C-alpha cells in the first residue's frame, strides 16, 4: 500500500468514525443542556463559588482577629524582658527589635521618602490598594503563577513583618490582606507608619529607623537629610543588596531612584532632586548594639518551655514585648558560670582535639524552679543543643537511690540492714553484676553499699524487693522508663536505653531534701503580655508526694555518707554538709567512662552535673580520669561558689555512717549498764531478804528467852 492509498484509508476510517460519533455527541450535548437548565447548574456553580469564597473569607477574618492586633504597637515598642525569681530584670529577648521612637522623632524626609517609594496612596486606602493588587495580579499571570510582589501597601508590609513569614504564596498574601484591614481598624495612619518604620529591617543586623540612622550616618532619625532619608528608604527594598556599607554604588543608584520618585510625588522639586543626586554619602557608624541575652542557656530553656508547655512560638515571644517571670537566681547563675570558666582545665580532649562536654542544673527543691543552668562549654549557638535539658544519657549509679534504696526502705528495710555482697548471677541470661573493686564482703550494711556504690548488693536488693517496685518508684521520681529498660542492669545500675537529662536527675533528687515531695521542674513562673494581661500563671506548680517524710530523712542520712566517707568524699565542699550521689557509665573496654555524673544537695538547693563527649563519634571519645578528679571537682567548685549565697539550712539528720556506728556502740554500753543495774537490783533484793530473815530470827530468839 503506497502513501496516497494509506492516507485515503485513514480519511475514510475517520469519516466513518465521526459519522458514528457525531449523533452520540449531539444527543449527549442536548441531554446535558436540558439537565443543566433543569437543575439550574449555573446558579449552583455560582452559589458554590460564593459559599467557598465566603467560608474562606470568614476563615481569614478569624485568623486576622486572633492575631490580637490591638496589642501590636505595645508589643513592637517593648522588648521581651526576663525577670528573675526576685522580680528583678535579668535580660531581654529580642529578634526584630530596635530602638523604638515615636513618629514625631522621625524626620519628615524619611516619611516622605518611604511613602513616595513604598505606597504613594498610603493616606487614601484602607489597608489595601486595588490598583497595586491589579498590578500584582498581572505580574502573577505574566510570570506563570509566580508571585513577584509589588502589590503590598505599607500596612500589609507591617502585617507581614509583625505576624507572617516572607514566603511568596497566595495564602500568605491573603492573610496579609486581611491582617492589614484589621490593623487599619485599630490604628490611624501615623501610628501604622510609626510601627512600620520601627519594625523594618535595614541590614547589618539593624532593625528600626532610629538605629539605622545611627548605623549609617551617625545621627538620630530626626536629624537625617533628604539624601540620607532617600538612602534609608532605598535599603528597604533589599537590605543586604542596597545598604551603603556593603554596596555603596548600588545604594547610590537606588537612592537616586527614590529621589526621582520623591520629585514625582511633589515632596521635593526637580532642582532639588538633581542637586541631591549629585551628592555622595558620609558614612558614620555610631550604633552601639546592646546584648540583653545575658544568660544564654537559661534564656534558651525559657524559650523552649514557652513553646513546648504553653504554645507560644519563638518569634512571638521574641518580638511582642512579653514580660517573662522565671525561677532564675542571677547570683547562682553567675557563680556557676564563673566556676566553669575557672575550671576549663579539667575537661579532657580526645586525640582529634574534640573536647569533653558538660552540663549542670541548679534547682530549688522547695519549688521545683530551676535557678541556674549551663548547657555546654565552648562556643555558644543561639537556640542550640542544651545538654542540661535536652540531652539523654545513661545515668549510671545515680539511679541507685531512686530505683533501689528508696523503695527498699519503703519495703521495710532499714539503713543498717545487712544485704548480700556476693558474686551472684540472675535470670536465664545469668546476668552477673560485679563490684568495681572486684572484692565482696558477703554481707554489708545498706548505707555502706550505697555510700561506696557497690553494684552486687544493689542488684541483689532490687531483685529481692522486685524489679516492678523499682520501676514504679523511678517513674514516680519523674523518670521515663521504656520497655527495653525493664531489666536489673538498667534499673539498678542505670544502664538505660534512652537515658535521662541533668534536669531529670536534679528534679528526682529534689524529693529527698523536700520531705518526700517532688514539684514539677520549671523555668517560667508567669508570662505577662505587652498590655499587662497575665497569659501564663505557673505560680502554683504541680506537686506529688513520692516518699514519706521519714523515708526521705533516712535517704538523706544515707546520701550524706556519700560525701563523708563514700565515693564523693574528695569532692565535699569546704565547710558545708552535702548529700548526693556519684555515677559513671563504662566504655566496655575495661577502662575509661562514657559518662560522669554527680549530684550534690542541701535542704536549699540541688545541683546535678554531667561530663562526657557528645555521642561516641570516635573510639577514643571517652573519659580516662576518675569522676572525683573530673566532674566531682567541677561540682565542688560550683557548690563552694553557690552555697554561701543560700540560706545554709542544715540537715536534721546525722550521716548514716556515723549514726549507726554510734547506735551500735551505745547498744553495747547500754547492755553493760543494764547488766550492772540488774546485778544491783539482785544484790539489793538479796540484802532485803537477808535483813528480813535476820529480823525474823532475832524475834524468835527473843521470844524464847522471854519464855524461859
């Protein structure tokens, strides 16, 4: 078949197919038209579009109203302030914050330049400009659905800066529009312009027109000239691209465009425009940045708690002028920071130069409030990893008092009860805990096993009281126990799968000096917004009784022995009586440790410190020294600095190692004394009997004599 015949065949086949299909399409079209008219489909379609538009508009209006724009100016005017436990200012949080100045303190040249450039119909519209929106819509179509900007008014830009992200999406533009309408309901034009100029970014880390004037021209916002005002307005389009410090020529070119626009709007003459465009810029930097972020790891933890616990987003907290009341004790924090700074030599370094890390938490056992925090050593990263609150590591032997010895006391054991200290195996897997010294005494008093952190008697004791009892008690102390942790090693010796943070341990140990009651650990006590309204009140912290007061006192007695005669005897702070516990986790190589823990507390404060490498990135990333020389020395330094500033409340119980020795000695003396007293009684009773008998015999003898 040649080409012509093939084409003819195709045309014939197509004509036949169309002849068949055409009547079907015609009948279908007719039926569709009838149905369309019968069911008023056009009206339904229009109504559906209107309903969807109405619902969408209501949704956006609700979002706009929920933004609470009536507090916008107060929030922009104030920096978020952190208050300490005494109600004194401890520092500020701020991101998009500069020096706030009122509109009267801003040069009219700046106002004219900004309006001429950003929104020439600013005083005419009600938050949105239909002409600008039309221009942006054309750009959206021309650029195939990509938003290129150009339709936002000053009010819309204020809404974006204050409430939204810079994402170029239709949803964000719609929200921006409704927020702008809401803002226009609450503020006049001068107030809107004032907020916009104080909340705009001008490059080089500078926010607000006042600080920008100081940064680039060395003068306040009410002193700038027309060319300088035009330069500041030029920066707003692209701060990193048009600021004169980084791109002088680009800044001059853009400034000249602004001057032309000012001429077109009539705020300067054509002659002034030409004259100003020929001038250069004298750049003077008189801007002094003040850093109110005084206690970075503590402030980071406050931001995290505000979001995680109360749903206040970081950007909202940083920018909207809140007053955040906290449990911070500035003296404790300063002393903890100083102790770290003066003991940097104790931190080991691996062969690749990586330094060991550390974290510490100081907590008030009576309230659960966190008084001080160090989340790491070395370079600080804003909102970076806070080891004091976010890190999870195996707790080692600091787990023993919580999951073994406290529940053992509740089960009827006494601090001086004798428990087995033998090399024993447990379970089908024949788990065999060993003492670090390799020595076993057969039996040992419970307080001695705890003070010296013996492993074998601790595991034996947990096995005796039941692992379920230990797990329940650990959870009551506020620790998270996973299914993988439900074994003797994890519960008795702290070999947990996920682990705990220093804050977890500090909160758990706060039970002992607080008569058995644990308060929920917290940083924030109250948050007040820019209008003075209390939006968070955490003054009544959740609390739970974990131990009876008597058991808590017995635990204090035993834990005092840790610092008097046990594993922390070389870390006892001078002139202070301290209770607590040490703990390490081993590498499995026979030497070195992955984690070093130590807890020290008095009735006034609980301090937990940790040392180790971040993760195990290399084989030699482990600690080679003893905990008494590492983390123990650090805690000693921290406590010697902090404890003099506490109430110095003393324990009401004696250290167990001393108390029970005295009890044993006094028992022997009492037995001797009691024996002597009994002997005296016997002698006295014997003498009485002899006297009575003698009297009786003498009477009988006298009667006989009289009878004779």
